[in-house]
C-alpha cells in the first residue's frame, strides 16, 4: 500500500507499506541515496513473509520522493537525518504503536 509521509519541514516522502499477516514487528528499510526501492523489494518480501510489516521509502529529492530535478533542489544532505528518517520512524510508531520497530540502513540510511 502506498503511503505519504510528511516531514516536520513540510516535505512529502513517498513510501510503500508491505503488511504481514500476524506481524511481530515493523522494519523500516532506510535506502542508500538514489537507490530505488525496487532494489530492496526481494528483501522486503522475505521479511513480510516472515511476519514483519515493512516500510520502503526514499529520501527527499530522490527516486519516488523526487518532485523536481535534483539540481533545482534546495534541500541539504543533512535533512535526511534531521527530518526524513525521524518522520518515517514517527509514522511507523503512529501506525503500529503496539509493535517493536527496527531500522535497516544501507549506505546513507545506516
């Protein structure tokens, strides 16, 4: 299911939620910069089949969250850690407050 996540500085991030049957936890996959979420899809499907809800998403200005050319973007790289990752964590906690939350990071996402 596609979801939109709004950061504290009013940037909309695009995400996809893969819901598991009888979930035991939620996993956020924080991607590498400019890495399409499709790269992580086999891993997300494995996690979902093993009982984890999974949220796949992209940072502001990249891939599915891109709204203009990166050269026209005025975001700072540090906004990823300041706004984007906390917004996704907060969204996961709001949606699934009764489940443990884990983050898996690749590259910048780590």
